[in-house]
């Protein structure tokens, strides 16, 4: 079996930041910064440390990533109906 096939069976490494998830509610119904500046977004992400709502990386301003950059809050959740995944910015894995 080649090295590629061995990697296929491996799971993503565990996230070491799950202890930073809090029981939060989204603070706004849209991207906080975009609402303030009249910006637009594609999808929203909610910070699971503080409830900040920011726009995704496909949005012009990428406020969810910027929030992580200024706060180091590691875990965010997709804020799209039907999406249930979360992402750790530090470990770069879905959790």
C-alpha cells in the first residue's frame, strides 16, 4: 500500500481548543463590522468564545478571520441554516 492510501484512513488530528467553547448566542443577525460600515457578506460565522458574528473568507472583508486575528478566539461555527460544522483557526480542522 502506498503512502497516499495510508493517509486516506487517518482522521484529522484532534483540536486542542474545545475547552474554549462557550454557550453563546450570536450577538447580531449579520456580520457586526459589515453592518457598521454598510458592507456585504456571503456567509456568516459565529465565534464560540464570545458570540461575535463575522463574514466568511468568501466575503469581501473576511471579518470572521479578522476577529480571530485580533482576539485569538479559536473556534467558530458556520451560521448558515442546515450547516452544523465548526472550525478551529489554530489547528485548521473541522471539529
